[in-house]
């Protein structure tokens, strides 16, 4: 008898544990639904394989369910997250090290010139939280005055001081190599280097924080890097201003999955953001506390040969090339949906830094399975057929593939049909799962279609094909 019995009743998404909020990634799936699917389709100690692991949900939920995860992704963010959560850090030490960094930077003349001013109300020195840029000028800024105990937004321009420190390492990547970058974007952000996504002063402060983190000798260094990763996108020029109704003058974020060239944006203070990333809501401390509570301690390896020696495997590899080396009892995955989100290109905001932090975190955009200006639907179909064939070879007989999918584009759905036709897989069950948060399809579509994902359970035709 087939082991699969997908749960028929509607599953509701629970509140996401904080550990899943540590890194920004698009298309995070509902953790409790994922675990339920894993539990219902496998036995304890079974191997669960996810070839497109993203933010490593399958890894963590399989561990929680007492299964053995094998996950793959070409994006090093996946490996980084699994690595950070595998360590038992001294939380107190993280705080001490973070405070040392912020104190040192606050003492620099560069920081004082750029991110402090005199409060016009009490005439004391205060720290600026952010600048609001309109048409190329930072003509407004906000701060919280600890003396007046109020938040103020001031309409004024503070002289912009350039950094004179050119010794520190800076990332570099030519954005024109990317499929999502247009000449209009380059024009808008004022250059074609990835560094042009940040203002000069924010880039200088980020480089300073990064430099301090890299010099740390303690293991807690990785936890600080985790915090640093959390602030990279929040300190770019891609953070849109909230409407006046939002009444949140001190924060914003990078909303849409695209590189944005905005005339008006919020430039957020990297030092304050870093502090929030350590101490704040869903910051490093809260994420680690959530992780220690939610998951057992685990060991992992990046070598499949260690499968029987560790609790889970993470492969920073192209899943087209993963054909042998283990047997899986279930494949559960959320593959790229055609052209919807350009994961690899967008992730450069983090990965250009992560790769410098440790060269083992490298990514080859060439291997990404995706549809974009450089990669056709035809190639996407060919690549996916390879992956599904690999999965079928890796699967124990009678085991299933559970795959999510959604798109607003007809071509993407046609691609899925072609993939199914060209493999030995057939659709056994399908259902719609409502997401609490937006799915990829929704995120990329302003009209708000697609707050759902389709879940397909695929069986293998040569085992018990009854037609579809
Ligand atoms: C839809 S996302 C997965 C999102 C995931 N559900 C999550 O919770 O974060 C698809 C993933 O496939 C990865 N990917 C694309 N091509 C790949 C390849 N050739 N090998 C392995 N992973 C690949 C991307 O890096 C991306 O993380
Ligand atoms: Zn004041």
C-alpha cells in the first residue's frame, strides 16, 4: 500500500516561530503544514530530501519530526542559516561583542558628523535614526530624543560627509551582468556597482561594522555576522518611504523582490539597525532563543557520505547534479516557480558580503534553475526534468514527491505540464493551501492574486499509474 495519505482537512498556518524570521527570503512556506506533510508521509528516522531548500524549512521541520533531512540549494544563505543554528552560542557574549562594535563606531568623527545632531528642542546631542531622501536629497531626518522622550521628524538638510577611509574592504559586483538590472535602474541608483545600492555613508558604516566582525576570534563571530546579514537590505536605498498614514517614522524595509531605483527612500542608520538586529524583535538573540526552544541540538555535514554520522546534510550544490549517494523516503520541496522571483540575483545583496566573510559561501548564478532574460522556459523545463528524474532515482519505491507551485503566468503553468509529461511522475493529489503571508506569486503581483499555493503529491508512473 502506498504510504501517502495527504491530509485532506484544511491545515491552518500557525504563527511562525521567530527562528524562521532571522533571514529575509521570499516564499517561506508554513512550517506546521510542512511538518505535518513530512510526518504523514514518512516514518521516524526516514530521509527527507529537499532539492530547493531556500530558508531550510525542510531541514528544521524534519529534525523536529525526528527525520533525517538532506537538503540542497545553490544559495549559500541556506548553508549559513543551518550552520548558525547548529552552534550553541553564549548569548551574553554576543551582546558584549555587539556593544563593543557599536560603541567604537559611535566614537568616530565620521559617525558623529553623519548621524548625530543637536536636538532643536533641548539642544542636546542626539542620534539620527534615518534620513528621508526626496529627489536625490536627504531633506528630512528623524530621531528619538532620549531627553525630550519624543520622536521628531525635522525638515532640514544636514551636510553629507563623505568617508575618507578607503582602506576597508568593500564589495564589488557589476550589476549589468544581471538579468533583472536595466539601464534605467543603473541611472536611478547612480552607478553599476552593487555598492551603489547603498549611500556612501551607509556603505562606509557597513564596511566598518563588517571589518570589526571579521576581526573577532570567538565563535560568537558567526552570530554577529547573522545580525549583520539582517541589516544589509534594510540599509540600502531600496527602502521605500511609508505613506503618511503609516505613522512609523523610524522604520521601513525592502518590500518588493526587485532591485529598486527609488527617487524617495529612507536611509536607515546602520549602527541603530545593527543594534536592533541583535536585541530587537526577531533579532539574533530572539532567533537563537527560539531555535534553542524549538529544535533539538543537531550536527550536520556538507558531505553526503556522512549521512549516517550526523543529524542532517546540507549540500551547497546544484541539484541537477545530485543523482546518487543516498535514498530518500520523501521529496518535499518548493521549487522556483518559473520567473517569479530571481532568488540568486536578489540574494547578492547578502552574498557579496557573505562570500568575503567565508569563501565557502559561494554561489554560481549560472546553475540556477529560473526563467529570466537570459534563461528560457525551455531551459527551465529541461533543467526541472533532470531534477525530477534525479529525485525519482533517489527515492525509495513507493515514496512520494510533494511539490508546491503557483504562478500568475500561463507559461509557468505550461512549463509544469511539460515537466510532468516528460518525467515518470503523475499527480496523485492536489490541493490549495492558503498562506497567511503572501506567496511568491502574490509578492510579485500588485493585484494580490495568489495568496495561495498549490500542493501536488506526485507518484511515479511505473509504480502504480492509474492515469490522471
Ligand atoms: C522557491 S525557493 C524555495 C523557498 C523555500 N520554500 C523557503 O522556504 O525559503 C527556490 C530555491 O531554489 C533554489 N535553486 C534554484 N536553482 C537551483 C539548483 N540548480 N540547485 C539547487 N537549488 C536551486 C533557489 O536558490 C531558491 O532558494
Ligand atoms: Zn530633545
